[in-house]
């Protein structure tokens, strides 16, 4: 994924359920929600293996 200056990105919080059914949250700077999901899948093995465990992706202001 090409790097972008942080000024062109927004902060997103991704919520997901882990294997114990606990809600977890990750924060990323991304261009959009899809970018956030792709970053989360790249850096979190659970999300890579279980992309359906994502509950919400919310932009923070």
C-alpha cells in the first residue's frame, strides 16, 4: 500500500469480536473505511482470518 502523508488521512476506530466473543478496538489513520479494514487485516491475524468479525468502522473527528 503506498504511503500517504498523515494530513490526507483520517482517524478510524475499528471494532471487532475476538475468538472469546469480547469486543476489541483498533485505531488507524486511513484514507477511508475500506483502507482502515485493509490495514487492520494486514496487522491483525485474527481479522485476516475472520474478516466477518468486524462490527463497526467509525471515523473519529
